[in-house]
């Protein structure tokens, strides 16, 4: 594992190419109220049921970190595109953030590589 001295992010490979630039979280949610509500629900549920996570807002997407990056979130107008170690999910409602989905998030949260 390698930690960038400039931005503090942790990567699998030393010297891995990345952007250290961060943007305000709310920039991702301009005119995307539904996505913001889904995001807030998901983060609250992760923090409550799995463990605390750090939010890093990059120009490309939002990353959630435990000890390392475990989710990338791309807010869309009517849904969240969530990329994890277990695939890509398009979440359109809080009902889709069910026990099975949270099991995948938990496994991703604790996965080391």
C-alpha cells in the first residue's frame, strides 16, 4: 500500500497516477436533489451499520474510505451510480439500499485489496 504525501490518499501501488485535486461535495449535487437524498441516506446507513467512513470529493466522483477506498459514487440526476469491488449499482430509491446491498458494502468496506 502507498500513501500520497500530497493528498493523503492510499493506493495499492506505489506512485499510482491520480489527481490530488478536491472539490466541494455539494458541487456534485447541483440540480440533483434526489441523488443528494440517496447519498445522505447511504452514508448515514454505512456509518451506523458498518463503520465510519471518510468522504473525499474529487472532480470525477465521490470516494468513500474506511482504511482505504471502498466505494466510488457518481451522482446522476435521478440516481446514484455506485462502483464497488462487487460491481456497478444504479440506486434509484432508498428501498434498493437493502440488507443484501449493505452486505456487499460491508464486505467492500473491510476488503483490503
